[in-house]
C-alpha cells in the first residue's frame, strides 16, 4: 500500500466496504498512520500533544458533506501539508450505505451504540470474514466494531492530562431554520464545558441542543464511557456526493485544522450571548403504522408551534404542545416502529453555574 492510496482512503474504503486488512505508513513529518479497518484510520504523531481526537462521519451513508470534509483533512495529513500533532482517530462510519447512497442499509447505525447492537465481546483483531457470531445485520456488526476501535484508541494512554474529544459529523434530512447545530449529550448532572461551546460557536455551530437523557448515539457512547467532550454536529442538509459547498463548512474545517496542528491553539473566547440553546421537552415515538404528524412533511427543523397545537397521533395517543412555544427537530414519520419520530424543544438559557 502506498501514500497515494492512503490519500484516497475514502475511495479505498468504499471499494472494500466491509473489510480492509490493517496496514501502516510513515507520514512526511515522522508520525505514523495506521489503517485499522475499512473506514477506520489512526494517526499517531511522533510526539503527540495533549488531545485524543475522534472525528467521525458517514454514520449515515447519504450525509456526504462531513464525509468530504474528513476526506479533505486526511488528504492534507497524508500529503504533509497538515502536520497532525494530536492523536486522531478518523472514522468513515458506513461505507456500504455510502455506496448505495442511502441513510442506512438495514437499521439506523446511530441508535446502536452503548451496547444496543446486542453483540458479544469482540477480540483485538478482525478477520477477513469478520466476526459475525450473534450479529443480526451489517449496522449492528459495524456499531460493535466502531465501539471497539474507539475504546482501543482512548485506552492507549491514560486520561490524566489528556483531553478526549469526539465530533460526530452529520447532515440533516430536511432544511433547518438554524443550518448548523450540535447536540450536547446528556451529562448526568455535570456542567457544560465553556471551551467546547466556544469551539463550536467559533466554527459556525451557534445553536446547541441539550440532550435530556441517555441515548444510544455514537457521541453519547464516547461521552459516557470515556469522559470525552463529545457532540453530534449537524452541518446543513443532505446532498449527493459532489453537490456540497465546501464554503458552508469552512469555519469548522479551519478550526479542526488548527486544533490538530497547533497544540496551544484556542478558539475565540466563549461569549454566551452568541449561542442559542434549546432543551428537549418531549420525544415523539412511533408505535404503530397508524402514526401521523399533523404538520407538513417538509417542515424545517426548528419550526415553531404555539401552545396547544396538536403535533402527532398514533391510534389513541396524541402529542400536543404544552403551555410554552415548542420547536420540532428531526421529524421523520418513516422511522421504524418504536423509534423516535421527532423531538420537541424549547428555548432555554445557560447560567454561569451550569458551565465550567
């Protein structure tokens, strides 16, 4: 394997969507790059700085803007134009779904972490055939392996004096009133991190959704299992490969570059007035094929509804807006049964005692 093939690691992974034999190369700056599996590549600087960074994309195969962003970053690292000083695990999550141009092959991969995939313990090395014992579909097997790789990455060195980060990059099915926003995983009562909010805001992600409980998303897995500052970051609307405007994610791409190559780099200071914050106030779950929304199928994320509005019905169950205005996030009536069809959120404020 040579550097030119590494430089197009995305194409290599898509050509081998379910298995890629591990290999490694030396980078121009003396660091090393290790391919662990299809879509999974680890950069180890010769003298790593104080951050262990997981950057994931393509957990949903049709969310192409983050995939292209990560491919550009990797190309810069392989060529030597970007000297990566932080340990980095770069993940292209679902190459099979990418090849099919679909969100998922059989199941939503971003609902299968923290053990939700239901598989047994995986060993240190993956065989060419993969370990399919107990697996129920491709996404469940992939979730188990991605958990394994993230665990392997973070556990390589102790957390003492090391900051663990995970940015899981997505795009949304529909347009959004606020094009770029992030979901801050449930903190179990811990305060929110000013430095990370500053990074997101300075990267153009100025809307934050505070999760209301544990979930089975990739970002919650890293946050809860490894104490990482982890976020699900939405970067606009889904488009096919090649139809994305790189300028739309330029601020985030610039800041990720600075984060990786300059150990003492800091974003603009945190300004609480620059961000808008929402709390989840109710979750709408599809329980039967009779489920339906009482608003248009093409309504944008963060569209608001006045108190008392009927939002959805499922047989005899109804969801309505409470006594405060609510906005809708991720409405999708076509999800599988027992899956979330929408989140309803309310504006809130971050107080100083909620931050550190």
